[in-house]
C-alpha cells in the first residue's frame, strides 16, 4: 500500500474564504490540532502578505515538532526571502513557489509571455532551492494550461531542484477523468534525477474537488493538498477529511493509506468551524450532523437488523463516540477530565478549572450534557480573540415598548470592565446597540442566524453573524455559543466587532 502525505492549507487558502480571518493565536491552536490529526505539512500562510501572516508562519514554525511547515510565495525574490526568514526556526521547513501558466493568466494578469514565465520559474525555483532543501512548485491554473506547456513548466521546475510538484485546479474546472490523465501524463513524461512527489490542489466550483483529488491519487499523486471542512476561496478547497476517509473506506480500490488519525477528525473539524465562523452543513459528508442519522423506515429497519446495511462509515471512526460517560450536574472534575480526554482535548490545570466551572454552570441549567454540549462549551469559551470579552448581559423586557440592555465588557489589555446601556426595538437590537456604543466604530450587519446545537428545549444555541467593515469592505463571520440565545448573540457580535477593531488598528 502506498502512503499518501497530507498538506493542509486551511491557514493559507482556507483563510482566503470571504469572511474568514484567523487571529495569530487561533492559527497556532489550529496548527497544533492539525499536527495531532496527522497532517504531514502545514501551509501556515503567505509570509509576504502582511506582518500578521509573517508572524503566524514564524510562530507556527517554532511550535511544530513533527509536522513540516511551509509558506506560499510568488515568483518574487522578496517573497522567498520573507518565507526564509519566517521559517528559519522550523524543524522541517519547506517553501511553496507558484506562477500561473494558463494563457488567460499569463496574458492578462501577469502580462508575461510564455518564455518569460519559463525563465521566471527557472530563476525563482533555483533561488528558493538555494535557501530551502524542500521546494514545492505550482503552475497556477494548471488545468486550463496547454498540456505541452504545462510539461515544460513542470520540467523547468524539476530541472532547477523542485521536490514537490503541485498541480492546482485553481478555478475548479477539471473533471476526474481529465485530471487523472494530467497526472499520468506528467508522471510518465517528466524526467528527473531526484525524487519528486506530485500533488493535486483542487477547488470545488463544480462540486468535484474530492473526486478530482482521488483521481489524482489513483494516477500516482503521493501528496494531497486541501483544507479542513473544505474552507477556501469561492466554493472552497477539497475537504481533507473526505479524502482521508475515502482512502480508508476504499483502500481496496485506491491501495493507499494515510497518517491521518481518523478519530480526531470531528474535533479538528469543530475547531475550524468555530474559528472560521462557518458552521458545518448538516448534510456534509463525513462530519455533518446528519451523516450518521437514519430517518426513513426502511433504512431504520435495515440499520437495526445490521448497521452495515446503510452505514459505510461508523461515527466512531471519525471520533463521534457514544456517550459512554454521561455527564450531569453531579459529575466531578475527574469525570469531566476523562470526558475531555475522550474527546481529544488537552488542557493545563488552570484551563481545566475554568472549563470545569463553565461546565458546572451549564449543568445547573441543562438536564443532560451530551458530547456535543461539551465540545460546544469548550469551543464556545475557547475564543483565542479573548482580549475583549463579554462579562454579562442584562435585559429589562417590556412587551409594549423598547427593550433595554446592559452589557458588561472586559478589556484584558487595560484590565478594565465597562457597563454600557442601550435601547432597541428588540432584545437583540438593544444588545447590539450597546456593543456598538462600546466599540464606537462603523459596522454593517449583513446577516444573523440562530441554530440549536443539540435537540430539546434546553439545547445550547449557536449564533452566527456576518458583518462588513465599511471602511475596508472586508467581510467577517463570527459565532457565539451559549445556553442562552441572547448571550450567544452578544458573544458573536462582540467577536465580530473585535475583528473589525483589530483590522482598523493595523
Ligand atoms: C490562487 C491563489 O490562491 S494565489 C494566492 C492568493 N493569495 C494572496 O493574494 C495573498 C494575499 N495577497 C496580498 O497580500 C497581496 O496581493 C501581495 C502582498 C501578495 C501583493 O500585493 P501588491 O504588491 O499590492 O500587488 P497586487 O496584489 O495588487 O497584485 C499582484 C501582483 O503580483 C503579480 N503576481 C501574481 N502572481 C504572481 C506570481 N505567482 N509570481 C509573480 N508575480 C505574481 C501580479 O501580476 C501583480 O503584479 P503587478 O503589480 O505588476 O501587476
Ligand atoms: C497558489 C495555488 C497553489 C493555489 O492556491 C491555487 O492555484 O488554487
Ligand atoms: Mg488554491
């Protein structure tokens, strides 16, 4: 069986999702989780893009012990220099250099002739190779590139020392058969005196990213690139959890395995969902809320007789466990700690005490604490953007008049707690007005959605807000999770405001 390497680009291509903006601390948390999940290389960012991107790549480079760290660069020496500086402390550094090779990109975007692009590949791969042992090269928009020119571009990169050749389907244009043929053609025709590994990098514009990625593996790719939950530019990148589970379930067909620790999938997916502010659709393959639910009579009958009738993946495989250790208000610290271990969370004693206190508060209100509740509790409170936090929300409700809210907000940097009062025609509006008064900045609220995390009247609420910074036009998504829907709303809106404040201060 071949072993397929996994490169995760949630922190680079994933962050190109409109509305997604990870803080540096969130990126470090995610990278640590990706390392535990079994990712072999993390594309931690584009170091030349901004000081924050540079900082995130360098902090992740220091934090990883077994996972390689890479950064994206244009064919620009300054980009490669920045990557070299950001990655200087990485135990296993790599660099990723790209340039577009399709006619439309070369002519209109780069304003370069094909010969100039080839010369640029030779110059910049050589330069990257003078600073890094491992160099990945990508011909951007490869699937709309003339086949012979693609071979020439790839051959040039290989001749100048590239060790990974990544074939991006930048605009999600290809089909499984066609993409498989591209890999077969390149692998058969590229001449090399050193080991090179080919990888697919698929986008999901036509809904074929997973199929295309698997077709590349079938035709010789040794590494895959993608993101958790398929976050990414436009319709997103391939969802790595889908590729990992497909390889596992259909190893008979693909004859390939990976190092992905499948039972850590759910925790990894939940973290990305929480920090990106993008919830996982109920019908999403592998991790969606309905992925293991059976509704119709014939299916339920079959599953009761033998789960294999309708279940090709077990919930346990991806880390959704039966609640073997039910928790409630009488549970103690040991049981709570054991549950966190079971759900793959690790905390210091101080963090554990804080989460335990929050758990006790929730257990006082909610009869049964499910695994979903515990995950939501941890991820809901585990906001890495905790410089400015919500302390309290009070409302005075009047069914025939305006509502009044008093919101307490704590600023860690200056150790100051402030209470702000505001009115609104509804409770949510009054709370949001109070938060607006606190931040004193322009924010456009684009959408507000409420969902229940678990079933029942005492379910925890998840609120998602999408906002725009009118100054820059940047979109941000933020989520809040709480037993109380109004508090969850306040958390989400406060978090969105904190993103905008951070952007305005840059
Ligand atoms: C398919 C992908 O995902 S590609 C990666 C996308 N990611 C990003 O863009 C990261 C965020 N980007 C940024 O922060 C900025 O675009 C920067 C810092 C990289 C560059 O900013 P600026 O210098 O202001 O340039 P701007 O973004 O306006 O234009 C890009 C320039 O790079 C050129 N360029 C684009 N790709 C490449 C490449 N691979 N190699 C060389 N030059 C390139 C463009 O032709 C354009 O050049 P021009 O200014 O001579 O016309
Ligand atoms: C930079 C490259 C690899 C990319 O993200 C794409 O082409 O989609
Ligand atoms: Mg991409």
